[in-house]
C-alpha cells in the first residue's frame, strides 16, 4: 500500500468535491438505469416478434450507450477531483 501511495499520491477531497462526486454517481446511475430499461424493453419486444437482427443491434446499442455514459461519468469525476467545475 505504501508503494502505491508513492506512485500515486493520495488526493484529499473537499466536502464539496465529495458531494459533487456523489451527485454525479447518482445522476449517471439513473441515466444508465433509464437507458437499460428502455432498451431492454425494446429488446424484449423485438425478440418476441422474432426480429433477431434488431435484437442484436439493440444489444450493441445498449452496450455502447452504457460504455459512453461510464466514460462521460469518469471524465466529469476527474474534473471534479482536479478542482475544475463540472
């Protein structure tokens, strides 16, 4: 653990930064859940209709959207950690 801290010094976050990070987590958790619910319902409908190429396309879209949201979240969290506004 000490070796890790030498390579990457620990950063002390302010209460405001911790609050901002928690808000971002909450916001992006909600956005991800919303996308997942919407696309999962569409996947279910297309699957029931036998449209399997659509199902695969929607699964790829879901994966892409969740990855994009995760990357966006991490980017915004890094800005907060650096002290930039989000």
